[in-house]
C-alpha cells in the first residue's frame, strides 16, 4: 500500500532572491521532503516540512564513512505556466543503482517521482522564469546510525531539497577552457565511478582547484590505470565530433551514466548523425585536431545541459576547438534539449512530466 505524504507548511516563508543573480546552489526554498528508513519498518513517514537544519548526533555514520548517494534534476516553468520535470524516473532509477552499490535500501521509483512532484508543487512559486534559470532538485540519502564502525547502516533518511538556479558555469553556453589531468585519478573500474556519491566529487577537488588556478574552468579526467583514455569532464560526460562522427567514452564502470548523455545519444540517432560509444584516447583527440578533423567538443549534464569546450590543455600543449566558438551541433543539442525541458519543442520521447 502506497504511503501518503503529509505536508506541513512553513509559517515564515523566505524572501525570494533576484532571478538575475541566482548563480548555482546558493538559495533554497521554503520546504523539504524527508522520509525515514529502519530495518524493522522499511521506508516510512514521508513528509514535506519547512526547510530547516538537521539535528544529528556527532557520531552519525554519514559524517564518517561516505555511505551517501544523491541525484540532480530540474523543474521548469513553461511560457504557458506549466511546470515540467525532465526524465525524473531516470534519476530515481539511477539513484537505486547507486544505492545498491553502497548497500543502501532501494526506493520505489514511482514513489520517489511522486515525492519530487509533491515538493516541487509545494514550492512552485520558487521556480524562476528568467532565461536560463530553473529549479534544481537535489534528492539524497544519508545513513543516520549513531555508530562508529565500518558497516552498512540500519537507519537512513531520504531527503529532497530545492534550489532556484541560473547557469552552472559563469560562461553559460559559451565555450569553456578545460585542463587535461595527468596526475590525479578520479575513479577506476570496479570502484564508484558510475555512482553519484560524494566521494567521487571529493576526489576531484584537488585537480579542479589547481586547474582553476591555472585559468581553466574544469578538468578532463583520463582513465585511472593507463592515464590515456578520456573518461569525464568535471561533473559531465564528454563528446567529440571528429570528421563528421560523434564519439563519447563507453560506459564501462568508471563513468557516470548521464541522463543528458543518454538524451543526447537518442537525439543524435533520430537526426541520423553517426556516433560511437567507445574508448577514445587524448592522443587521438589531439591527432584529430592536428589533421583538421576535430570539429566540436562538448560536455553534457543536468546542471549545464550542454557545455561547449573551446580549449584543451594537455601536458602544456593547448589546442583550440572550433576557434573557441560554439559549434552547430552543440547549439542544436542545447536548443533542442532545453526547448523540450521548457515545453517549447514537442516532446516526441515522453521525457517531460508535468507537475500539477
């Protein structure tokens, strides 16, 4: 029997931020969703309550052992004032794959989507309408046992929070400069590379800080064994258009299976654009550029959607891609995906879900 979600409205709503100055992840709405888990009860007590700090014991396992998963998706308000979510079922299914890898109890996918819809509906007045803005949705699971010891927890909280956001990168849709990381390693096959868990992002911070100090926006990660094959760029999957064909690294356990990545591949197929999912080395990319065959490169992800890459730097050798300009394919993908998300372009893939 499906549980009903109780709603407790705040009595002290927060003032809403200036939509032209949102940035990313700086502001949060008035409410959050919380549901608890215990080995005796399973998942129980789903509720929407006023956004507030959590009260947790200092020994809570979430602080010590990294058994945490999270997701990220967006809600959009259309010109007709409808509220749309983009493929939320895929986020919940991916969260369950992350949960299984980290020994966290899985969630009912349909109920997870229902919880997201209920919270977005409760705080729908927070959805910004300025060009390039949206309401970011962050579901996450934390272990809550007050215990020091390495084992899966017995109690958890599933929480969803919301944040009105602008562009993820300050460059927006303009091409970014990327540093190819040759020293540090983010993930290896058999590890947690395909999982959305904080440890993956913590592992990336040192390289990201050093890259930004050198004037780059993000890091392009190479494989953790040979440091030869391309994996991800920052928090995004990465694509290269070489001699008319689009190539993206294959999913082999160390790369996050991105939802925007999957959407991009489906669009490429429907447009008749040849593509491959396979290993691609950084040397192959540089050789293609030297031969005049590297036409475009871009990252894909929920936060930025499509982020064109205008420059790569590898071992001190910088190359410019498409003269540092956004390419036609990147522009078409961005326009199409954001158009579907905002209800401007017809959704032939049943990707969007309306929130009542």
